[in-house]
C-alpha cells in the first residue's frame, strides 16, 4: 500500500474583518483547503464561507493549542491541505509561533501568507498617514501591559519618546493607561489620535480625537475590545513638507527633473 504524502499547512492572515480585505492568495488557499481552521471570535464566518463543499471548517475559538494542533497534524498526515486563518496578519500579536513550532516538531511543512493588520486598515478608514516627510519617518506597533507583560524598555512611553507614530493594540480595556503612557513619553496633549474599533466589520467605528480627549472618546463609544489607537504626531503639522517623489524638479531613475 502506497504511503500517503504529507499535506501542507498554510497560515493565512485574514485582515481585520472585511471579507474583501484578504489577499487573493489567502482567499484561494481557503477555497482549496480540505480543512479550514479559523478563530471565530475574531474572524467573521463570511471569510471562510468560500471553503469548498465537503471541506472541514472548524471554529478554533473554544479549542486550546493542543486541540488545534491535533486537527492540523492529523489532517496533514492524511495528505490533506490545511488552511489556518488568523485575524489581521499572523506575525503580529498572534499565536502562529507556537503552532508552527509544534508542526515543525512533527515534521509537518507549513508556510505563511501575510494579511492586512488593523493598524493599516484603521489608518485607511480614517484617511490618515503614519509618516510625514521630514516630520515622522518611523512607526511602532506596541501595547500597554495587561495579562501579557511588556518587557522593560519596550513600554508605550519608550517608543513615544522617539517622536514617531504609534499603533497601540490590545489596550482598549484601559484607555487611561494608554493616555498615561503617552504623557509619560512626552506626547503633546493636542497630538491627533484615531480610535478605531472593529475595523472592517459592519459595526466599525472610527473616531478622531487628541491625546487630551482619548479617554473620554473611548468611554463615550464603549470601546472595550478590537480597538486600535493611532497616535499621529505628524498630523499636528498643517504645513508639513510634501513628498519629494512627485516634485517637478526631483530626478529619479524614471524621470528627469526640471531645472
């Protein structure tokens, strides 16, 4: 009897919630999979509705790591293709690392497809940019400490002191702590802050505020989970320089600038 070849496990970033904010490749891998696992607490069921007839579609929200791994392991050993769907991008504030380690230990091949993370989706929904020429040229993705501690030197205040833009995740349960960390990092009270809740979902809410109004805005809108805070010091500059890329006198590899 011929030995069954090992199946592949694909980790797919599903984006923030909008079924259309998934990559073409990610959607195809869901359509082709024999087994689809998705975190139903964070990933809308509409995102996996394209699974082929007969595919096993499993909501992993009530499962622990070992139970989730067992499903992927057994399917892969049976020669099946598995697509593991993560919210946003699988590399950011997810649990891909430990899942991949178990697969590696069992000799099961896996690959990763990136997704749109909530910070970028929130910036798009708010119509803002993280970077501004000559003003802000760095972005930090961070969080305040909760059940998961933050290492020394990596607190929100530490990144705030650098003057770049921030995307603060997993912190809506304590907006006061967010505001205190930003103030401790020297952020001005009038610095623009975007609060974006459940970006890409039907009940998406995007609020423009400032550091001074951050706590009140969070409380007024009942933001308790699936909220990202964008801290945008570059937006304080009303007359910020424009990008040089399209300036008529700017020469680059595809255009000779005017003199």
